């Protein structure tokens, strides 16, 4: 397994599969190369791109260095892009989309950026995220209750109680609880974007990379409204919806839109 070393010395594990220009995948909460959409997207896209998937810090085969800071995660993505040749296409989902947007705003070199459903709340179509959610999740983990942290997160994002109870009985629950210490990181990346207030007009004013902002056509109005607003804030960005898709996106649903945008000149 190849690794890169981030600016603060943290080892970041990644994989590179396929042929063609480099495409870096950025996962959302609780996901890693071993658990989440990375394998699906790699299988679907490796015939067109050299797909680089990596474990965000604290997950899978990547290390972690305290204290957590969003800038450190931006440095992780920068290091993976450097390993991919110094510039790459980037496709990022959920909280990973928020991270990739922050990285683009910070000047991390990307050829093109596609985001899918950064989970912002910018209106009153649902309750905002609790202002102390990162601290609550961290407290549960520090108290030796990672399962409670995962359950709190799952309920916050709308997983029904029955489905959550069944999930606790499956082998995947152990993998989810192993990643629980990173849940506060995801909400730190989101910052104030879950408050129910509109994004600042200059939120992404420094982004220069061509950007496509996607949402699922079957996703809740909160998600679609937020991602339209992101596109409005990123200079020159486009907004589009993925037919039939929800937040649980499948690679086959978005492959055509993704490859068409990345192939543009």
C-alpha cells in the first residue's frame, strides 16, 4: 500500500488504480477505502482515470496527529494530489465535498472539481445541526462510547431508529464505531454551514478551479437548496442534479455527468 506524508508528519494511506489522468476521491463521514463508495467508484472509473482513493486521517490505514485542524486535512489532500502528479481531478462527496471546497479555496491545485451533496443546512427546511455537535460526539468517544457517537450522527442525518437498531447487529457496526473518533472532524469541516443561515457571499470567492456542484434529484430539498447555494458562491460553477439519486449515490448514476464534465477543455 503506498503512503504519503502530510505536512504535519501524518502518514496517509492511498491506492491508485486504473489508467488515464489522475482523479482523487474524497470520502464523507465514517467512510474509508475499506468501507464506503470508494471501491464502487474505482471500479466504474478506472477504465478512464487513474483513480486515487485515500483514507482520511484517523481512518483505515492513515494515521492521525492531534490537535485536529481543517488545515491539516487540506494538507492531506494536497499531499495525495502531489503524489498523483501535482494536479488532479477531484470528486468529493458529503463532508468530503466541504473539505474539497475548502481546499480549492485555499489554493490546492486541482484540474477540475466535482462535488456531490456537501451536507450544509442554509435555510429553515430542516432543523440546523446543534452548535455543540462536534463537542458532543467527541465527549462520547472520549468516554468510551463510540457506538453512542455513531448513533447520534445517524439519527442527526435521518436514519430511522428501527434501521439503526438493525445496523447495530451487523458486522459493519464495528467498522463504523472504529471510525467514530473522526466524526467531530466532519462537523469541524462544515463549520457554520449547518446553522440554517445562508453561506457568506464570499465563502468560496478564491476558488479558481472549474467546479460542478451536484445533488441527487431525489434528495431532500435541504440538500438541493444548499448545493445550489454553493454553486452560486463558487465563481463560474455549475449546479446539476443526478437523476434518481439520493445521498447514497452509486457510481453508475453519476458516471456520465462526471466524465463529461472532467473531459471538457
